[in-house]
C-alpha cells in the first residue's frame, strides 16, 4: 500500500474544481505564507488554503 501525501495546500477554484497551486505543506502557517505570494501575483483569483489527505 502506498502512503499518500497529506497536508496544507494552496488552491484555486476554477468553475467548481479545485486546482492545487502548491506542494503540500506541514503547517497551515507555511501554506498561508505561500498564499500571500499568489495573492500578490493574481489579485482577482479565488485562492485559498485547505487540508488534503
């Protein structure tokens, strides 16, 4: 059995689908810091942080 990677990711919502913009991070604070970079680059995009298994 393979072990899946889980953690906090930065995602963008496109028409009802979630598109991961980053690799999984171990903490939410790390993912929030990465999200701030994407907010500056794409100010009108619907970008968020969420946990994936």
